[in-house]
């Protein structure tokens, strides 16, 4: 929702100014390019954690059976 300039908040003005900076533009481009790699890493890492969690639960179950 766009407000007329006289009603814009200070925060909206600061946000508009920040979007003009080189750092913001660079971050936007890098994030867009790297997002697929971030998503794949997250998926793979989550899978690895799930595998080790399953191993841990299985070992805990076995040790519980052995100790009775």
C-alpha cells in the first residue's frame, strides 16, 4: 500500500534509502544467485541429521534391550 509522501514514516524513508546502496544491491544479487545452493545444502544437511538421529535412536533401543 503506497502512501503519499507527506504520510510516509521515517522507517519507510530509511528503507527506501537503504535499497539504493551498493551493499543492498550486491546482497540482493548474491542471495538470488546463492539461494539454490543454500536450499540444497539445507536439504542434504537435514537428511544427514535425520540419518544420524535414526542411528542414535536405534542404538539407544538396542542398549535398552541389552541392559533390560
